[in-house]
């Protein structure tokens, strides 16, 4: 991820989280409280935050992010050291620096840490304007709340499924699966939102665009569906389902020539034994007419 600007929604969100964290911390004896307040004011000024916007983020958010290395992970590290013949005294004196090194190495082999994935997630959804900045430049608090909840739900699902690598691709796949379930529940607008997040995280996946196209078709947004089908085909020219859905979208618009030539006919050429493609064709056209295409 490239360098962020101070006025970007993600930068502001990170700073808000840090300021909320400061509010939740009890200063130790001898801490320069005046200096701490000056630092806080400087952050508010530099990142152009108003006092109301600072409260948009949960006070414990940063604590949640950086608590990825829980007690079980600590025990695992200590157990590994013990098996390698490390004495009890050495294990007992395991420093936070040692744990941090182990966590870094593990992150490299199994993906990224949750806080880094969290940053990647917000950088991605900024591209699709999910946060919908307010007139004053701050993020929409409702969308911030929703985005945080969606991320947490997705990460929880990844953990439940036994995901071995926390990275943007697996996160995108999780959002795609959630979108599929939402489609089955006929909540098409919600499905589009979930597919859009998947696309923002991984924009070179033909399936994500194709699935979103299906959702767009269900709510009669045919131009958007056609656009997504073309993008899916651009990524994978041999993806027959994209051509089939392209045909359906063109047919719904009454553009029968393109439905045949650019959609259904190509789908059949790529996958002539696919019964669902044939059934899609037969929805709007007579069987004799299509016999010549088979």
C-alpha cells in the first residue's frame, strides 16, 4: 500500500482510533500530561478532525487489533522453545521483543497480521467510496461503523473456517461467499455491496464481477450487469458463465442480437454440454431457433 495523505479517510480513521486509545489509557505517575494534550491537539489540527468525529470509532478498537497475539499464542511459543531444549528459566523470561519477532515471522508465512489486513481493507473500500465522506471531509459515521462490523464479521468467519492465511485474497473470497449467501436470500442490494468489497480487495477475479452482474440483473440494473460481465470476460475470456449472464442482461434490455452473438452463443461454444446455459437460452427463445446454435 502506498503512502497515505493526511486528509485521506483511512488516515483520519487511524488517528481517531489512536486518540480514542489515548482516552482509554490511565497515565502513569510522572507522565507529562500537558505534553500529551499538546500532542493530541496537534494530531487533531494536522488531520483536520473535529471533536465530534473523534468519537466515531470504538475506544477499544486499537486494543482489539493489536491483541492478535493472545495467551494461546504465547503458550505455543513457549512450548516450542521448551521442545527445543530451552530451560524453564529462559522460557519464563521470554521478552515481549522475542514474542514480537516470532509473530512477525509467523505472519510472513501465514499472511499478514490483523491490523495490517484491517488497513488493507479500509484502503480498498476507499476506492469504491464506501465510507462516503461528509461535506466537512470526515467519514460518514454510520458507514464507518458498518465497515468495521463487516470486517470483524469476515475475520471471524475466516477464523471459524480454519483459514491458514490472513491476506486480502482470502478476505475477498470470504466477502464473495457472504455475497453468495445473501443472493440466495434474495437480498440483492446487500449482495452487490459484499461483491463490491470483494472486487475492491481483489480486482482481478472474474468470478466476483460475474456474481455482481447476476445481482445487478436481479434488480434490473442491466447496464451495470453488462459492464461487470465485460470486465469478467476481460479477466478470463474463457469464463462461460460470464457470457451466459451477459446474454441474459442483453436479453432483458431487449437487445436480442447481442444476447445471441455476444452472450449465449459464446457461452455454448465454451461449454456446449452445460445444461444451465441451454436452459437460460430457452427462457426467451424457441427451441427450434436455437437448434442451429447447438
